[in-house]
C-alpha cells in the first residue's frame, strides 16, 4: 500500500497504473473512497465494496476545514492516522491520499461548487455552507483521482443525494455507489463522532435507530399513517428520551429530497416517489448525531 501526501505524486502513480493497464489492452478501473479518517467498520464496508469492484482502490483521508462551520468540531474532530493506515492495509487499499490542508488549499479558495435546493434543507438548513464545502472538496478529489466509481455511506443520505446531483449536473464521468448504513449490534449507526458520547449519551442515542426501525416496520407492515402522523410519532418517540435535543425530523423523497404531501398516506407517497428518506439529526450533550432509514416501494436498492 502506498501513502501519498501530495497531489502530484498520487497523480503520477495513477498515471503509471493506467498506462500499464493500457499496454495490456485494458482500462484500469479505479475506485475512490473519500473519508475524513478515524475509520470504522462503516468505512471498511465501503473499502470492501470498492475492492470488489475495481482494479485499484484509493482511500482519501482529509479533514476538510471548509465543510465545518465556525462553531463546529473541526479542531476536536478525532484523528488516528496510524490506526487508519492499518485498517486500510487490512482492507487491501492500494493508495492512501493524506494531504495537508496546505496541499489541498495552497491559496485561499475563490472557487466553490454549490448544489442548489437539495442543500437548503435537512442538514443544510442547520449547517449553512457545509455542503458547499463537501461538494468543493469532493470535486477536487474527483479531478485528482478521476475514479470510475466513488463510494459514500448512506448514513449521510443527503450527502449522497447532493454529490450524485453534482455528478450529473457537471458531467463527472463516474458512478456514485451508495453503501448501506453499518450499525453496532444494539443499533447505533457507526460514526466517527460516536467517540464524543458519554456512556449515558450513547445509551440515550439508541432512541434514534429504535424509533426509525419502528417506523420502517409500521410502513412495511402496511400500517396506514399520513406523512404528518409518521413525523409526529417519530418526533414524540425521540422527545421521550430526556437527553435528546432534536435538530430536525424530516421525511422527503429520495434522492430529490422533494417535500411530500403531509396529509397523504405514507404508503401512497411511497408509491408515487419509489423511495422515501426518513432522516433525523439530534444532539446528545454537545454531540450532534444523524441517522436515517430509506424506505423503498419494492424494497429495492436505490440508484442515484
Ligand atoms: O463524508 C465525509 O466523510 C466527508 O463529507 C467527505 C465526503 C469525505 C468530504 O470531506
């Protein structure tokens, strides 16, 4: 496994790989897994999928300052390069790209990539500018690596929708592969930020997966609720946990994030849209967690 800290060295490595493949009459298939490090089993699942579908797997580890707001956790974002590299090696990664902030942003950035509409709701409403930071750094990574496929966790469902929209709008020549949420045995969705939770907060946070799972079971079980009722029930369940402070509880079509008719039955909206995202963002102490469930009409995989 090679580790690169500069764009030029990584590009050189990819170029020689592509030339070697071409000489054998093949096109090198490159998979990119963009991350901010502090890797966990969720990231490992992305790497495994990338490994299975590509000749060469690139993992990027970069805590991207421009996607953090002024009062967010950029400075305390957890980092452990040694452990990340061991996990990457174990998952058969070919190249790790770990640039410094100066390497990625050698001069104050004057160009940003911004996706409209999809970024004004859910996390975009409470984290202004966040998605512009994501789409800008992801565009840079796509230009540097030129992957055939890029892998994103469905836990950040809005990020998947936003990046997929950007790829379509800007003709990036690659496929976005959304990968399922990975959970602890007790249901907690894996996140690098789980490390911030106290034991009591971690226990309280289980309300998210439990209440989302309940809604999923209700809908798939054919229970007739309107979209509004579903949202109210979910909100009440989360509010029943004293340590939970709700940022949002939202239900929207996926991946368009179009608002649903609140007074229509959940199931009829599911038939119209094919896939519905039920997403929550909730604070436990100082830690803001997100979780979601994606309901599909026929229980099929989602293509973005
Ligand atoms: O999901 C993340 O870890 C980040 O938002 C990403 C996609 C690596 C961009 O910095």
